[in-house]
C-alpha cells in the first residue's frame, strides 16, 4: 500500500470533489496521506481533515514564501495544534529564493524558529527548498536539525546533495518530476539514493506526473511516481510501495497497522 507523504488536499482545487479524490486514491492503493498546512487557512483546514478521515495525517508550519506574514502568536498556535496525536511533522518550512515576497533574513529567522519548535516537540521537519540549497543545509547544520531529522520534500538537488542530507538524518522524497522525460537529475537521485531513505509524494494539486503533467495532481497519481522508481531501481512496484510506506511510518512515528 502506498503512502503519499505530502499533499495539499486542503487546497481550493479540491473543494468540489474531495471525497471522490480520496476514494480514487484508495482504489489506486494509497493507504495513507499527509496533508500539509502552511498558513492560517490551510492549517485550519488540515486540522479539520485529519479529524474527518482516519487515514489522513497532518503536517503544519509556515511556508517560507509567506514568512513575512508570520506573527509571534502563529508560532505558539502551531505549537499548540502540533500536540494533536495526528500531527506528525512541522512544516513545510525552509527557504524559497525563487519568489521575492519575503526577505531572505526573515525567511531564515522563521525557518530557524520552526526547526527549534520541531526539536522541542520531537517531530520531524518537512523541508521546502527552492533555489536555496546552500543556505538550507547550513541552517540545518547550525540548528542541529539531525536531532529530529525530517524530509527533503520534492527533492530537486543532485545525488551528492541527497547523500549529504541523508547524513543529517533526512529522508529524500520524490514526486512527479521523477516521471518527466526531462527529469534526468531526479531519475539519478532515484537511482543513487538507498531505498531505505526514499519517500513518495505528489505535492498535489501541483507537479502532476507524466502523463498528467500540467493538470491537477491528486494522491492517486503517487502510483506513477512509485512505478517510475520501481523501473529505475529494477524492483517490483510492491516492494517500492512497501519499503517507502514503512519509511514514512518510521519518520512520522506511526505504528504499524495505522496506515
């Protein structure tokens, strides 16, 4: 059974047909999903969803693009909500140098605060990194993020960077780009990273895999990611599904039999 470790089922794109989307995921063999809330509205929706669906878990934090909007009380609110038993990670947090909404120094400060919160709560960290690899790794090292570890969400770096992250107790999560015909680096990462450190995700509704590229992504499509990694690794799909699901349960501290 597949485990989609990063979804945005709290997004407006799923407002009209969420139950159907979740049913299609079940039919595709997806047993568990993590819903990521990264600002006030999506965090509130995440909390609603994990209460409504047994096999949904939550990850809550503050997105780097919106770091400039985060207030001191928001961090306290996230800490309070993170004590819910189905909140399994802090994030997504990190750095995003592609968009210029939030100054880099603000992003870095908010990132550090969330790493410290994750350590305080003994929760893994869901890392967002866009065009900021050097600074992300430096901050993770300076804040001793290896104490809780976490996930390099939608990893887009090189196999060498992936190995450096693994040394810091981070798992490498791959999504739709590994299926793209031009996704050469993602395929190299899938080939080089030990299966014990790989996770699967959709990041839906974004980054739909081939052959749905450019359309709305949904959790059922995580199967295409698994199939491509199985092809690259030369292993059966069932083995990829089982090992990556076990990896997810390990990092999120979800007991066997609970998804």
